[in-house]
């Protein structure tokens, strides 16, 4: 695994870990797939990670709104 792919994998894992913590807080259980090395272009990868972060942000906001 090259260094860039290792960092991509680490970033995805950290984001999914954050979402798992949010699952424990809000009681919702979502499924977020693992990043598969060398399967996405740089743009696709970034779009996927942005989507996950937006999901985390929305769910945290909803926790504090309720």
C-alpha cells in the first residue's frame, strides 16, 4: 500500500469511527462502507469523505436540537 492510499484509508476510518460514536449518542445505527484501496479517483474519494462529514455534522446538530 502506498503512502497516499494509507492516508486515504486512515481518514476514512477516522470519519467512520466518528460516525460510530454519533450512532451511540443518537441511537441510530447507520452502515458506512469501508474504503477500498485504489477504487476511486481523487475527486470521487473527496466527494465520499465530504458526504460522510456532512452526515456527521447533520446528525450532531440534530442531537443538540432535540
